[in-house]
């Protein structure tokens, strides 16, 4: 960590203006054994089932090409997004990304929460030493802390362990949990995150966990599962609003990643209407839900909804003030990513496109407007 801190203070003399921040990139260890080597010391003396560290494919759904883009495997033959040089080429050179936020998907929900917390800690150790240090000589990567949200005390302790690290910029939770995220059991996580100005980022994870994969059970097809991510996000979004989380934690920010955004329009309309009619039931919700959305909640562009008539999407963005709540994401190296930024949001004004591709992420994560050349 000392090397990382020193490097943060030694920015190069040549600085380049930032145009694109990618807020959803998924680095991978080369092998499960690589990740296991980063277990906390107290766990290295204990036996943990080997499959805890195996990158097990979902037994329920089969995604196209194992969910990876077909050309993402590097020349070394390792998993996609495990080769730092090849990843840099595809992100920085091919897609034109200036900064990338890494979100490792190595931790899935487990019945044994101590096992889950141990894998989360190993993931954070690994990410800090590799993609945020050894592979980050250019200073263009930032990282996401993984936690076990099923045990909020362990999760808060993990956040505290990394507090002050200059390159960890948010904390990830998954939507597959036993209770909606607005409930008080999660407050230790929010207290720790807010104390250190770390947004909470929700991201889906295809491996089945301890919660339902849709609000009504398990779908039959990957087609259904992939389409219905917004239902999970809508439930947590509504819970955060209804439980008054942002009144209790007025500096907390929440990011919904990879769940679309157009579904927000009717939901927020309904929430605002019902708040007007039923606000006596929820006295901790002191403002219209749409106001909390504007101030506290952000969404990512990928997977972007693509109606046949592009003007319909522009109307959705106008209704949502999308240029204020959206951030660009590729979802690299996944099969359905958005790897051609120039093709997105072409009908928006230049100032609005700049906010989605750059400014919103710079503000949320405290990134500089320039990067080392």
C-alpha cells in the first residue's frame, strides 16, 4: 500500500484530458489458486472447501460464450480480463477509456458467511496488490471492495480495513439477499461507507446465491433471468427510499450497475404519487422519491435499452434527467458489453453526453479531470 500511496502523489508532468470513464470492468485472477493465495493469515491455517475458490459456472443458466466476449481471451490463454497488457489494449486503445473502475466478480453468496467474508477479503487483497498496484503504474484503475453483506458487522470491518486506500472508491453488494437493502440490518455497512465517502454499488452475479434470482423464484431460461434484473433492482431501490435510508445517511450514494434504467420512469412516477397519498405511513421519507433519486442514486448505461426508434430512448432520458444520473459502462469483458462509446447517446447534446461519459463519474468517485499521458 505504501507504493500505491507514493505513486498517487507522483503524477506525471504530461497530463491528458479525461473523456471517458468506464465504471464497470471485471478483472479476473488467472486461476482459483491465485486468489486463494491472498486469504487473510488467520484463514490460511484452516481448511476451506476448495470449491469456495472455484469459478463455478451457474448450474441454472448458460450464458453465451460463458458470458464473455469472444475476443477477450488474452494471448497468454488465461481467462478474459486476466492479462493486464491485453486488457489495457482493449479498454484504453480500442474503446478509448481513460479511467476504469474494477469490479471483481469472484465472490458469490454462500450459506457460510465466514467463508464468503474470507473470499471477499482475499479478493480485496488480490485486487489491491495486482490491478490497483502492480498493474496500475499508469494510475488509471480504481477498485471496488467486496464484502459479505449477509453479515453487516463483518462487512463494516472489511470496509474499515481498507479505509483510506486511495484506489478503492466504492463497495459492492449483490441483489441476491434475504432482505431488501433499505432495512436497518444493513446500517453498519452504510455507516462505514458513508464515514469514508464510499458509494455502495449493487451489481448482479449470475451464480445462484442465498436469495431468489427473481422476486417469484427461478426462471427457466437465461433469457428470462437476464431480462429480469430490473425487477430485483426495483425492489431494492424502493426499499432504500421507503425506509428513509438517505435521511439517516445524508451523504450516502448508491449505484445500480448493469440493470438498465428505462424502468425507472413508471416506478418513480408511482413512488412520487404514492408518497403524496401515503406519506403519513413513512414519516422518514421527507421528500419526493424523485428528489432522492436525483441526489443520491446513480445508474450505469450498460445494458442500454435499444428501442427501434432511438427518439423513444431520448425521451426516457429527458424524463429521468438521465444526463445527471447515468454513468457510462462497457461491462468488459462480457458478451453483451457496450464497446463502441461513439455509437451511444448520439442524439444528446454534447454537454449531456459529456456528463454521462465523464463528469458524473468524476464527481461520484472523486477522479481528476486529467490523467497521466
